C-alpha cells in the first residue's frame, strides 16, 4: 500500500507550472538556435541573439517566481510578474523561431528534438530535486526505490508486456474514430523522426532518451508527486483519473490520448500496490522500448507494413 506523502498542493502546482514552462520555452529556444545557425540569415543575428537571451532571462524570472511560496498578501503582485515574464518569454520565443526559419527544417529537426528532450529532462530532474528538498525528502525516501525493488521491476515489466496488445488496440481504435470524424491522426514527433532518414546515432540516442530518461522523469512527476498530492486532499478517484488524464494530455497527441491514459491508470495501480516508484518506471520503460522496437522494425522492413 502506498504510504502518505507530505507534498503540499501549492508546491505541486508551482512545480508543474515550472516544468511546463521549461517544456515550452527551452525546447523552442534551443531549437531556434540550432535552426538559425544551420541556415543563418545573418542580417538578423544581433536581434535574434537578443531574443534568445531575453527569452532565457524571462524564463529564469518565471522559475524564480515559482520557486518560492506565494503568501496571500503577495499573490496579486507575483501573479502580475509571472504573467509578464511568461508572455514576454512566449513573444521572444515566437520571434526567435520565426527568424530561425520556423520549426519544420528537415536538416535540423533531429538535432533540435534530441537537444530539447535531453535539456528539458535534465531541468525537470533539477526541479524535482528542489521540490523534494523543500519537503525534507531524498530520492529513496520520497519514492521508496529500495523497497522490494526486485519485485517492483519484475511486476512492472510483466504487466507492461501484458498491456501492449490493449494499448495498440486502443491506439488503432482511436485512429479509426478520428478518421470517422474526418480528423487526420498524427504520430508523435519523436516517432516521426524514428521513421525518417536521420542518422543511426541520432535515432539511437532518441530511443535511449525515450526508454531510459523520459519514464523516470514522467513517473516522478505524475505518479510520484501529482497522484499522491491529489489523493492527500481526500479525493482518491480524482487522483486516479486526474493524474491519468493529465499524463495522456501532456503528450499533445489526440491519437495516443486514450491508450496513454489507460497506461497511466495501470502505472498508478502499480505504484499504489507496490509502494515503489520503480514498478511504474519499469512498466513505462518497457512500454516505450516495445513501441520503439516496433517502429524500428517497420522502418527496417523487418515486418510487413514497414515503410
């Protein structure tokens, strides 16, 4: 049974806004840098660099504002500053992307995604570490990594393999439903890159990030922090469904929303019944690994239907 966690809801909200801000701006600003210097319109160089630097400065302001508690008397002032910094960073990021030639340059798309993913995941880990420190917790105390870890890894891996046919079936059904509604299903950007002509090294690094890094960060955020925080407020069903829907929605892909939400429910069940975050991390990692292997085999024409 999962023990009670000391997470404060205001700290959880500030953590998630911080992480989401990093996911939005770090990837965009880093991607614009790579895109600009890949095909440089030099007449905009100074203004472009000022936009990127200004975007990172304003993002830092957002992080500083969200790193500290908001007492009631400072709430209006902090909210105004937060909106100014966030919208300013959004405007500068948009302008930097515009000067870099947009976000669809084939020559730099793989590098952009790789650098963005790794930098955002690293920053997310730093933010989680600061969150734990503010609650007087360490990694093992917060997520019970040492508690019956062999069983947690084994159970998570086995249940992920059992879930795969259901997950693939739900994704196929979602795609069919979208087509019936005259909507075009799209794969996630990482999957599109795996199917593309990018170098083997880039595709391997992307796969390693999806299998080894992303599951750790996402499980800490959604199962390790968000789920127990909502459950602690006295709404266990909202905790289950709210954290699962948020996990499905954060991937911003309509075709994968239902299967990822179903996967999230399984991951929450694993965490609730093992008390060790290694169980959902293992399941998440195996699920990503099997999907990566499927796409890789299709790309290599190993199985029928490969492009």
